[in-house]
C-alpha cells in the first residue's frame, strides 16, 4: 500500500464489488492493523472473565498483545502486554489467570495489576536516569464497557463507545436481558479454531444469509428436521421475512426476529424454561412488550450481530475474530450462560452451541472448508480481480438515520461493512 504502484483503498472498494487485493495483499493487512484496529474501538473481553480482583486476560487488539486486568481494588485496566525492560510478553496470548503480580520471566521485573512497576531485581544497579514510576505498563488510550462487554481503543481521539455502538447497542440489551438478572457469564470455556485465510472472510460469513441453505443443508435436514418435524431452509429462503441489515459504523445484522419461534419449535416448554421466562417478565413488569421481545428473540437466536470490526453475537455465543496475519485467522467462540436460571437451561444452551459450533459439529467445520476454498481461489487466481457484492443493491430500504436493509440473502450487510472499511482505511 505504500509503494507508488499500490492501489489506494478507494481503488479496491466500489459500491457493488471489492478487489481481491483487499484480502490477499499483505500490505493491505498491515494498513488495516494501523487504521482499523489502531483507530477504533475493539472488543477485549467480558467482565465476567475477570470477575475477581487480581484477575487478568491476555488477548490481542489487532495483532498487538494486550492485557485486560482487574486490580486488587476491583478497577479494570488494559495495557500493552510487554515488559517495559526488553518487551517480553508477561502472559501468553489468550490465557487467563489470577495473581497479585505479573512477573517478567526474563529478568524478573514485577508489575501489579494496576500496571505499576513495583519491583526490579538489584535495583541499586540502575543508573540515575532510571525512573521506576515512569516505567509502568503502557496503558491503552481508552477503556470502556457496555453491558459487561469491555472495549479498548489505541486512539485517544476516537468517538465515545456509545457513539461507536450506535444502533448496535439495543442488541446487546436483548442478548444480556435474557438473563433474569440482566447479567450473562462467560465461564464455560471456548471453542477455538484457526484457518488459513483472511480475517474478513469470517466477518463476512457471520453476516451471510445466502450460504446456509446450501452449506448447512445437512444440519437443517438431517439434524433439525428429525427434532422439530420440519427442515429449516425456509428461514433463508425466497419468502423469508429475515433481513440483511447495515446498522451504520460498519455494524451489521442478520435479523431473524420476524419469525414466530413458538410456531416453529412448538409452544410446549419444560418448567425450568417457563420459570426462567416468568422471571424475565417479572424483571420488566413495567415494560411487558420489551420482556416479550427479549423472550421471543431468545438472545442471539433472533439475530446475528457484528460489532465492527471483529465481535459477533450469534445464538448463545460471543465470537471474537483475531487477525494473525493476512493469511491466518484465529476465531474464539465463547458459549454464554445466564445468571439465575436452572442448571438445565444453561446445559441446553451449551449443548446447542456444541451442536453447531463445536469441533465435531454440523456448522463451523462447513464454514471453515468454505474459507479454505475461497482463500485458495482468491490467492491463486489473480486474473479474476473483482468479487461481487451486488445482491439486493436495488432493493435496499433505508433504516433509521444510517441503516439499510433488504432480504436476508442479500449483501446489504456486507456493503455496510465495506463502507466502514473504506472510511477507516482512508483516515476518516
């Protein structure tokens, strides 16, 4: 992207098509890490993952290693995960733990979970220029949370987190308020996979209502049909009321809320589920319509939500897409449990997650195969320069101030994602 012959971002993205270089060019990836992951809000983790004082989570912000911590007083912090002495990682990427101090394994410099440098071996040998108070861990510029979801930004000039979330915020509410207490938990482990390919492939796939009837046909017909008495391909078929939605700011949605879950799954429920739903209604006794919307939506069953650039709420899952390099991506899928419900409710949620997203499941392996086939095609066919994104372009409806929507099989959500990509890549 820096050489005179390299295309500009604007030359790679048009209204109805995207150049393959946006995926396969390593220079484009490097610029994305600077201008997308380095300039906007990025999800780091959920507060329940570091619920106890002295907890930490090591993750990545783009490709930069980051520590999310809760100090002994209970305050949240986020730092670059590197010792200030020689830059050694203090914790391995994607690990969690609990401790009083973070100790560098190389020379023993020791930091508390508020980021302060509290101990240096043989301190008396440091020169007069050494200032221990100035050598704490490097903090991220901004840290904020919404409904327990913690975000950070390396850009001190970024708009506030509420401004960034915009129209996506209501879906966090629907996701969290399914719990009678309004609090969800990320505590049952993670399904982790990687693929050879670009991070944007998984982003797009998460918002793609065009592929399920074909790619996931075996799940719809061979797994769900025997369970509920009918196939499920109609949810993305020609007559589906579901929508592909661009929410603004790059956030996107597959909106399934128009479906009547009772008509599809049947009205009979076990007592534990009835008690759970009654508890949600009791909490929102002054907002009965909202309570029914929460129950009907059933969390991420009612939608797939992308919070740009790399967080997805889908079914019972928090999905985080970690770019590693232009041709390698890691995905972490965390099944979410609910507070104040019967154990069998959460057990059913975890089993449903395993059904479609586990390593021996009927969903994620299908998608990963498509990522590999797509990557092989894009990487090996330079003569085919452009990828098509025109579905539904002529049928889009305006939605609110910044949104657009059309049929679930359209690419309205994808066009919104690419509009935001271009804004950030051009420095807007």
